[in-house]
C-alpha cells in the first residue's frame, strides 16, 4: 500500500531548508495585519491578465510515499506564453541586507509553485520571482530566475527526498502504533462503576465527530477513561492524534502515568509533555538570541536531527527526556517540544496551546485537525483561563517612558501618539464602553511596526514587553465583539485600558472548530447548562453525568450553619473555631480546612493555634514553589506520629487535582460557599449575563464559587477504600439554590455536631 502524506508547500520547504538561530521573542517579519496589507498592495498593482492567490496542488511520488503538496501562489504574472511566479515577502529589515541567496526557503517555496503550475499547464519553463517589500517605506527589491521544468522537477524531487527521511521514521512507527492500539486491552481487570459508560461516551463522541460535556465524579478514573477510548479510536483508524489538555502540573503527571501504564501493556505510542518555557529553559534568564543562548544559536541547523533521534528511540517524552536530548543536540528544549508536538501521537499540555490565539500550535493544518481529538481535563478551569486568554491591556506609563527614551525617532513619535491618545481617554471620563477604540488599534499597529525596526537592532526589555502587550491588544481587537467590554482604570497619572472578555464561549468554540472531536470533562461540571454555555456548547452536543462509584456510607457529611459572609466573620470566628475542635476530637486522622481568602485563613489559623496548641498544623503560603507544594503535601503521611491539620485556600493549588489517598486524609472542612470577591469585573460579567437572559449573579458569583467547594470536597474520597468526613461551614448550604448544586452523595448530610 502506498502511503499518501499531505503537507503544505510552505511547511515542507521550511522543514528541509530552515537554518540558523532562534532570535529574540518575535520571529514574524512584521505583524500579520501588516503582512496581509502589503501583499494586497502589491497585488493591486498587477495587470488585468495577472492572477493572485492561485491555489496549486500536486502529488509527488518519492520512494514508497506519495507526498500531496498544496499552497497559494501570491501572484501569477502573464506575458503571452511567458509565466512569472511571484512570491511576496514583507520585512522590517533594510532591503540592503537581503541578497539573492539570503533566504533559500523563499526560493524553494516559489520553485514548488512554479513546478506544480508548469506541470499542470504543460510549460517548458517559467520565471521565478521573489518580491521583497520594506514594511515601512514600501520600497521593493526583486530577484528573478528563469527555470526549465526539468530543473524545477529535479529541485522538487531532491527536497522531497530529504523530507522522506523523516517520513520513513513516522510511517514505520504509525504501522506499529495502529497495530498495538487495536490490540490494546483495558489495563485493569474490571471497570469501576461508571468508568465503562464514560469510556463508551468518549469513543462514540470521536466516531460521531461531536463534542461531549462529561461530569464524572471523583474516583471514577477519568484520565484512563478518556485516554483509553481515544487510543482505541486510533487503532480502528478513526483518529490520528490527541491533545490531553490540563491546567495544572499534577493532572499532567496523572495523564503521563496513564499513558505509561498503557505502554507497559504493549502500546507503541509517541507521547509528549510540553513544559512551560520559563520552567524548562536551560539558561538563568530566558533570552532567546544566538548571542545569549548556545541552545538558540544554530537551533534550526540541528533540530531535524534531534527530532528524528528522539522519535526513533523514545515513547514517553516528558521533561526529563526532552532535556536529555536537547542537551545532546544542543537545541532549545522548549522549541524542541513545540517541533515534536506536530510529529507525535499524543500531546499533554496546557490549555493555551489549543485555545490561546497568541500561542496556539498554528502549524496544525485543517486536514490534521480533522483527525485530532482534544480531551480537556478539569474543564471547569477553562472558563476563567479563557477569559484571561481573550483579554488584553495596555498601560500609558510604558508609552510615556518609551516616548522619552526614543524622542526624535519614529518609534518615539508612535509612542507619543498612544500616550496622547490615552490622556484624551482619561480626560473624557468615559471609562466603560462597548465599542472598540479603533483609532487606538491603528496607533498600536504603527507602534508595533516601529518597535520591530528597533528590536532588530537592539535589546530593550521595556520595549520588548510593550511590543508584546501591543501585539496581544491588536490580536484581541480582531476578535472583539459584543461579548467584550472596554474599560479604563485610572490611578493617579497611570491609565490602564483593557479589552475584557465577559463571555469566552464564542472564542472557545472558534478555537476548537476543525478538530474531529472535543471532550470537556471534570468532576464538577455542574450545573451542566452553565458550563455548556460558557465552553461554547451547541444544542446537539452530547452531555453525560456519572455519579460517584463509591458507597455513600464512605462519607459523612455535616453542614454547620454559621454565616461566613464578610460582615459576620469576626462574630462567627469563635464558634467556627470551636466547631473545628469538636469535629477533630470526634474524627481521627489528617484534615484539610479550606477558606475563601488568605486573610480569613490566616486569622482562623492564628486563633485556632493559639487556643488549641496541641494540634500539629501547617498553612499554605502565597506563591509557593513546586518544591514547597510537594513538601506541603508530603506532610500528609499516614505514618505520622501525630495527626496534621492543614489550612489552605479554596480554589488554590491544594483544592484541585490533589490525591491524598487512603489514610493520608480523613477529613475536609470547607468554609464558605467559595464566592469570588465582589468587584468591578465580576459585576460587569453579572450585568452582561443578566442582559442576555441568564441569572447574572449566579453566572458571575454563585456557580464559580460552588465549583471551588465541590473541588475541595473532592479531595477526600479518592478510592473505594477511602472514608472520612466533609464539613460545610455556611448557613447558605441549607438554601435550595446551593443544595441543588451539591453532588447527590453529599445530600445525606446532618446539621451541626
């Protein structure tokens, strides 16, 4: 059987011809908007008989493969029987720096287009033309080569032969992957209650090319129940690739362990974990230039060899493995991971690699997406994370500083224009608006172009940071709609202008479009309609809810009806502390007590330890490192001589994704209903959702708060042998609204001690 592989001309030639170093934080020649504008400007100068954006496609046999390539030729210029292929490239650099052979990848792209067009139209020769345009001055520089069909054919076959080296590794692995995926059996003797139902729903979602919202209680084994059916779909030819998306390191580790277990059971699969750039960088400071970093210097000269080496020798490519091969081949470990993301079968990574328009894996072609599933773990976290991804802000002070530092330059003029504009915004006192400030966006586009000219020549931290903030602002401005609001925050002379995403649903839907299947799952997707609304759900999506597999008797639930509202906290502190003591005297073992804020937690901690010093206690600190987090959790040990009482924050690092199985944890106390602090942005969200027919207060405050409560309570029963007590401290837990949001297994509660 002949293996047909589809790839764009651009991706193919970039793979073969890329060379040189990673340079600074921006690698685009100019902004996307500017690049498109310049292309259109040149194309408007074409004559009537000329064509633009001409789609070309061809199948090229090479060894045991057929490579199907396609692309869009910028210009097809016609002079009678003479044809010129025009490839337009914009740059912020001086055109004097560009010589005929400066960019072999540009020639390669244009030659491919010439070869395909000449073959389709039986031409013996064509002219290949590169048109370089200086983004600011619009000055042009052109290079031309007349090439015969035979010359182009020889060139194309040489390029595709080099690409075939990589393909051989991929195809050989794919055969083994499909065989082992098909033969793979569930790695446990039996399914837990509800586990088969979840796995079946995930498989059906993939086969039917749908979206699934799955609320599956803690303890079902969600990780293996979503990964296993996706692998079986690969074995059945229904899927090619999967992304397992998580928000936290600990859930990433669980996914790695699930894949490792399946590999131990005979699966042959390439699995990559992407670690954040600042964590995996080998340098003390993350400076991505050939001068500052030996792993950036010459990166593209060595990356292809590094990719083939790791693919031939490894299945699990976690942080340690990536670092080992990155050092061996002297390549940046983060950029190495990004390259591998396109080559492996499964990627474990943060949400932003799929959903953030600024950092998403853009080389995933639509054809690949159609064969890819995304599995979104702890999907309740995506709502607020997406709001952050789709919001952007700029600060007047940055532009004022740059105006002063770069006065009498074009950059200084651009920075001054933005500073002046923000001053006018401040004077207008119109601090909340629905419409986008288009004038500001245009000023920022000019600033970005001027900043790129300077950043090519020099390192400047403030300029680089402001450049990125401006780019983000312009990018978010492109998707701005009625689900956004613009607001201005004035603090003395500082002016912050923010594009704030009130409702991320449309953007989540858009970024997830094109993938074969999307599975959003969590123990706490409740209420289902709320999460379906905010995660971009559609009326025909699948929804499933699976209750806890554990016996109700495993958990004792107590509601202590004390007010934890801000105004009552001082008054109810003493009876609350007394309740802790009563409960701890009655129930043995380690406890975690969760509070809605650091301040409330510290106050309770101080009073509790003063009054009851006999208890051994530990408290969560602000901004704990990963090592400190691990040390905190390690203290919850069943071998301890004396029990431990941990004080932690609701919605924080210890209230989600933490497994303290067996005797490590016997009790969880949740103080309050987890409601976010009442504030300006939350109130804007409340007003927005009220205006579109929802209960604004519930959407902005109640549902996000109760999710934190459910997550914290879920720390307790992690296996069918775990037992313990969950205590909910707040009188609102007895109200119908809040009771409806509790899991069914918590509704056999008793009130008070």
